[in-house]
C-alpha cells in the first residue's frame, strides 16, 4: 500500500454511533409525542454539521415546545444508557484498516464535526487514539462542512498536500467538504444513501471499510 494520507470522519465511519443516536432520538420522539419521521429528518439534516447549525435546526423543529438544551440532555442520556450497556460500537474492520495504514507509513487523520474533547474521549474509550497523527473536532475550525476548512487544516498538520489525501466520509456535507478541499472523497454510506450528487462528487461509493481497504491498496496505481 502506497497511499500517502487518509482522513477519516468519526461518526458513521469509524464508530457506528449514528445508529445509536438515531435510537436515542426515536425514544425522545416517543416520550415527548413528536412525529418520528419529522425528528428523523431533522437528525439527518444535522449529520456532518457543526453544533451551531444543529442548534438552529433543532430549535426550528422543536424549540417552541422544549428547549434545545433540554432535548439534547434527554438524547444524551439515552445515548449514554446504550453505551453503558454495550460500549461504543466500532465499525467492522476499523482496527485492521487503521493498523495497515500505519504500518505502510501513511499519514492518518481524524476530522469530525463533533467537538474535539468528545472525539478524543471516544477514541480513547475505543482504543483507537494511537492510530491517528492528527485529531480535529468541529470546534477547531471556523467554518464547518461542507466548507473544506477541517480537511485542509488536517492535511496541513500532517504536512500533506490536499491532492495526496483520501477522505472517508458517510455524510453529504463531508463528501462536499472533501471535494471542496481538492481531495479524493470516498463515500461509505451509513444513514444517508448516495444520491446522484454524491455519486458525481465521490471518487468511489463503497459498502464498508473492508471495501475501502481493498480500494486503498490499489489507489496508488491510479494516481
């Protein structure tokens, strides 16, 4: 493998947390008698965005009935209950992919819209921190995805050119951000299926990290 640099998103790519969050929001919708489809659309709209957008979107949807802080507190409690019982779920093959990238000397970054302290805590809890040369959260940059800032900052800290970086993302805004950064976007869909825009922006749409592993092994031949 001769890939120079790979930048991963966290939720939905490294960790299978989007599923847990969706379950927590479903419980919230049932408890507070909200339309579940409306809540699910709101959650999808917030996927891959910074906290500022999430606050605005959640407030628009449910702010007249329950405050943003109260709703997030409830959802985080449900999330914590699930994680306490079953741990933070990792995506299949994540350890193997990250280990092989490190062994071959590739620079490996993590660039998430989640706040850095949460990203680092979750990477510590799952034993994945040591695989990454750079870890960034959404609070490290001014403009969130789909702006390219977080990916460009990550590449700069890894001392890699944008055109030498692959980005593994599951969200629409993540793929847009990677493309805007002049990188090689690879979409691994999680909660959001690839639409025509994503198919046109992504260099590849792959089913899982096992396919990413094979794709990266051959990628240097195509560059």
